[in-house]
C-alpha cells in the first residue's frame, strides 16, 4: 500500500519516517509547527547508544529521585504545581520501578536501539548525510569507587541479559584511554558499540536528502485538528489550511499530549526539559563521548565543536532558559576534565524531551482513526532510535511485515 501521507512533525522521528515512507513509494509532505529540525532534535548530545537499553524506571529510581529533589543543585527537578497529568505520570513511573518491568522495557528498547545502530551504518554509506558521524564508543566515568562498583552490577546485567558488556578501565588505565580527563577518578566503563553525531548537521542533511527525494517540507504549519470521516482522517487542519492525504503520521514529540483530543486516545507524555551548551573544541578535547553519571552530565566532542548536555526538569511547557541549569552543566564537568568548557559559548539551548513513564516510545495506530499512526515518546533516545522507528512506521502503514515486534509500543498499554 502507498499513496499520499502527511508526516506531522519535522524532528528526527518525523524525518526518518518521511525518508522510509518515500523509499516505499509514498508521496510525502512534512509539516512542522516551527522550523524543520529546530526542536528537541537540534541541541541534544547526539548519542547513538545501544548501551542505553535500560529504562529510567529501575529499582531504586524513586528513592534517588526523592533524594535529588531535596538538593538545591540536583540535575533532576520538578517544578511544584497542581497538574494531575504530571502526578499521574509520576505514579505510573513509580509503579514501573521493579526488576520485571525494567527487563520488559529493556527488551523493547534494545530492539529499536540495535536496529537503528545497524541502519545508521547503512545510511552513512548510502546517503549524503554529513553529520560528523563517529563510532568511537562511549565512556561512562565515575569519580568515586562506590559508584564505580555499583555500575559494575549494572554492567553485569547488561552483559548477561542484553549482550552489552563494557570494557572496565580502572585508575591509570582511564587517563591513558582519555587524556582529557583529570587524574583521580575511580574509573570508567567503555561501551564500544556506541557512536555519536552532530544533531543539527544531521537534521540539515535529512532535509537535503528528503527534498532530493521529492518530499515537501512546510514550516510554521501547526496542526490544529483532523477532518474525520468514517473512522479515518481525511485531512489535517493546520494554521496554513487543510492538507488532505491517505494516511497521517503524528511525530510531534513532547507536543503530542496537546493533540490527544484530535487523536482520540490518551497520550501520557511529559515534557522533560533538558539543556545543553555548545562551544568550540577546547585545546585538550575529549576523543570520545563521555557520561559523568554521578553528576548527570554528558560530553560530546565533534570535529567542529563541543557540547555539554543533560539535566532533567519537569516544569511543563516552560520556555525560560534557566541559568542555574546551565551552570550545573559547567560545574558538573569541572571535577572530571582538564578543560571542561571554553569560550566563546556558541549556543545555550533547552529542549522538551517526550517522556513516557515506562521509557518506551509510542509507535501505533490511533484507536479512533485507522489511518493515523503515532510515533512519539522517545524520551532521551530519539536520535538513537529514529531510523528503526521510521522503518517500523513505514512497515505498519504499508502493510509490510514489521522488522521488529510493534506490540511493546502500543498506545493502548496506558
């Protein structure tokens, strides 16, 4: 099956969906409420990380979150407010913090992550995607021996249950592996299968590739509703008028819950606000991506620049750029790196990550509209899972056999 399809959302999930749909013979139009590729897909850390297979909801996560809320400088925060959807999300998250649900989520995420990692290798060979792609692995660094040994348990689980073990680097080994690190950290774990890219360059390349395939991209074209007819959508209503099609893909990230009334189903996604600072490369620049787990700071080096990112702030759709959050990134990198940041700062950024309570994306048809498919809720791994999501979206709309099991991504699970 093919025909006219409208992809609503010009982030990385919308872009990969448009790409694989066009390859399958669909005539594709992409609509974005702002500028293509300028939302959460723009300023993230660009990790393509099969190692990130475990969900946020793990045993002990609630205790750690409550402890963080009591600290003024914690990388995790919740803006106090009367918001039933937030508190419902938090209750569902707490219920998932057990070993059985953790493993269930991990298996679902691994299918997307492993498929996407292979697809990225294929895309980099077949398409003119200039995104500073590098497959150097990822190094998770720990200051303290207790934290290092705690992660040893996690690594053992990853090795035994997901075939995703790391190379352990203690003390002096760590400094030899990554000279940008100060002496003194207890050690680290190198996940060799991970890769990284520059997200803004990825999205610019995606636009060129899509338009080269005949895909139409319409910016500042916000969805305002759907025209329904006999259990299907006939057209999408937008700020630029009506756009008719045979099928629709809603890839609107953290904005998706605001469209729930039009989609005919609950979409319990919370916007999890993350931050990043982009700079030129310091003189003593890391050679590979780093995660400082104890401070929840991520570091991405590229040929053209350098980024500090992370933190998680549940503040609704708050559009302010918090100086405190940005300072936490700088301060969190200082104990680890000889040159944690440099001037001039090229960009200070925030984005709303689309967070589901179980860390599993939604990739499913709307229960109310047979030709509308949702692809949202990719949490903190949208870039890492985008190609597999786009391919799965195409298979589901085209009636082809899915290359991974779509059952875990059903919207009806909530």
